[in-house]
């Protein structure tokens, strides 16, 4: 954290993302502040708190619109402000085209191998372009110097780096792509592929979670635009400007803020079981995510269904708590998933449940970080079985929550996190049989083995925390800036 502030002293930092770190919602009890369910926010918020500066994002709460002036520019975090949240307001039409359409029906399924066909509508893309322009204007309006450090986040803003570069040629633009990058052939079906690559190459540094995603991006550059690629430096020279392509595996803050106020593991175990109406010795598995088709929620439930047939001893002794926060519900693919999951949970509970025993508890509502951490601490196992995931920070949060060094993590081989957390039980979420075995193994793992695995994983997350993620990127940015300054002097 200290290195971050040192490296950045005297420079201006501007973060740009679609999702805002704090949402002001109007409820019956007045204005309530919500922290959204977003890996991006979980990672960037502590970093921005440490750096200070301005975070520009789409104003998404229900309270904001009513008195736009009051919520236009807010000092956050509310209890101890250290940076400015600057909201950009989008019309219904802009949200439809840019957020739901181009970003979430186009780029999201394109980048995740999720078997949901991406939809590419020209009208959505026009809106996407227009909203990127709108954010570029906001960056220029917020920038107090001609050479700020700008941190552009994610697939909502593929065109923004180029637009900023045109307006602020001396800015250091660090772009991070929070989701996977598909191989060149898959990417090639996107009608806007050249424009996307051109947009991203406006960045000084472009980061992905893994080296594989960097390689895929370099292949896309190689295939679709005229440029010079230096495979040794992992850089692209395009239109006379160089962009460095680097893997920066994202992480969480250590120790997490949400851990500070937590009760002991014993108390959490007790409190959660009592709240869910479960006996004290009930074994609990948890899955916590947004209700997204990339997370493998249906496949996971089917595994639990089979578990009770293949390992009937768990009937009555094991409950799976699936927290699924509603997300992007305007889109048919998300609504269908929710309906399917609800029907499947009912069906499993009817077939395997008994009086007073429901094997699946499906909690379809947003849980704040404190509730999430309490659940992690109460659980015996945590299951992250995404079909495809850039990194997945839930896996790292579970590990961070277990300061008692117990609990077992079942983790998809197709989540970036599996590269770092190799002591988890790594599974192929498409292999139902092997997943069932992993559940049984997790439920029967001796405490000593749990401890050994958990210790190694905790060491990893402690060391490779989010400050290191941001630190490495910003260090690279500041070196680059120094080098460019010297070159300008010559
Ligand atoms: C993923 C994306 C983030 C996004 C988050 C929540 O982690 O990479 O950009 O913020 O999902 O999705 P939402 O659409 O609600 O912002």
C-alpha cells in the first residue's frame, strides 16, 4: 500500500469503470448505501482508497436520479472519504444499447466459452461507441493535468483508451480486461473486432489475468490489424505507439475489511445454522455469486442431486446454500437461468428432502460483504465451479475468510484462480461424476489435510494481494512514463 502511494505521489489517478463502488438506493428507510456484487469493485475499491483520486462510473442507484446534483460527485468511502466518485448518467436508451446489448449480449458471451450465442447489433454498437465517448469527455473534464494516470476497467470500455489517447496524448493509460480473452478464431466472429483491437491499443499498458489471455490477444492483433509484435517484450507497436501486454492476476485486499468485524468461527457456524433453521451439526456447502450463466450454478445443482444417489449417507446431513445475487435481469438468458435454477432446486428438494430438511437453500438476493464473510466462515466447503471465469475472487475471499485454516475449496479448472490456488480440489465443472467425487472428498477430508491445503492457499493470497496487483501495474506505468519523459527531452 505504501509503495502504491509513493510511486504515485505527485501524479493524478483516474479510475474508469461501468459499475460504481457505492450505489445510493432509495428504500422505505431512506437512502441506503449498497456495495455491488462485482469482482471488479471488490478489487479496485481498496486500491483506489489507497491511491486517492477520482473514480468515474455509471450512476446506477435509484436515489441518484431524483437529485442528480447531490449525487453527481460524492466523497467516498462515506465513513472516511479518500477519493471522489464522479457519476456519469446514462439514459435508458444508452443503457439498453451499450450495457445490456453490446457489452452483455455481445462481448460477455463472446469472451466466456459459455455456449450462449453472442448477439451483435449495429444499433447497440453505435450506443456503445457513444457511451465510450461520453466517458472520454468525463475523463477530460475531471483531469486536472495533461498527463494523468488513467485506469480503464473492463469490456464496457474497449474503445475508451483510444478516445482518451486522442484527447490527452500524454496520459498514461493502463487498461485492465477483467474477463477472459477468447482465442483469435473465436474473437474473429465479432463484427467489431478491428475497432476493438484499435481501441484497446490506445493503452500504454493492457493487462489480462493470465498469460494465456495475453497470448490470445496478441494473436488477435496479429490476425486482424497491421502492427509490429515483439513477442519477447510482449508488446505491440501500432500507429507508431507501443502498448505493453502483461498478465496481472487480480486479487483481494489482505486482510479483507469485511473480516475485521467478524465473530469467531464457532459463533459464525452457530449463527448461520440457527438463521437457516439447521441443526448445529449440519454440514454446509456454499456457492456465492451473481446469477450468471457463466458460474455453472445449474451443473452444480445437478451434481448435488447425484450426490444423494451415489453417496446416500449425505442425505439429511448436508445442505448446500446457494447465494445468487440477481444480475442483468432485463436479459432473457439471465431470466431463463434463474427460472431453471429455481425449478431445479424445488425438484431436488422435493425428491431428496424430508420433513424439516431441504438439501438446497437457494437465496436469491444480494448479500453485503459482511454477510458473505459470515457464510464463508460458517461453511465446511465452498464451491466455485464456473464454466469459465477470468479470475474469480470468491475463491480468494473464501480462503481469506478462513483464519482457522479449515474448510475445503472446490474450484473450477476454468477459473483463472485455479492457476494460483492449486491446493483447492480442482474440478472440471462439465464432468458431473468427478464433481460428485470432489464433493464427497471435501466432506470427508481429514482436518490435518484441510489445514495443510488452506495454509498454502492463504500464503498465496496474502502475498499476491490486490495491492501487489495494482502495484505492479502502476510501477510499470510509472517506469514507462519516466522513459517517455526522457525521450521527449532528447
Ligand atoms: C464481472 C465484470 C465486472 C462487473 C461484474 C458485475 O466481474 O467483469 O465488470 O462489474 O461482473 O456485473 P454488473 O453487470 O452488475 O456490473
